[in-house]
């Protein structure tokens, strides 16, 4: 079962990473700053929209406070790292 979880996490990470990368390409001109800072802004935007929104639903509808807090905290560091890498690698 843990191998299936690992494979699902990796494949979903690749799929959503590609989707968010394509969105970054589309929004590139609208994001302020340059280079890595631009990527960090984008990472924070994803965190704000995705993890804080999902965390609020989990907390207020599912009453799962620990999961919601974990999602928001872990998501912050994950999307900051994603934005940093995306900003460093993407050259228009």
C-alpha cells in the first residue's frame, strides 16, 4: 500500500507541477519583479489560492483542524520552493 501511495504522490506531483508551470508561463507578464523573485511571488499565489482555500474548507466543513494546519504550513514551504525553482529555470 505504501508503494501505491508513493507512486500516486509522485505522479500527481508531476502532473500538477506541469499544470502550474503552464499557468506560470501564461501569467508571466502579469507577475511583478524578475527572475527568482517572480517565481517566489507565483509560489505564494499558488499557496494562497490552493492551500489556504483547501485548508479553510477542511477546517470549517470537515472539522479537521490538524490536517488543515498541516496543509497550510507544509504547503507554504512546498510552494515557496516550487516558485524558487520555477523562477530560476524559466527564461522567456
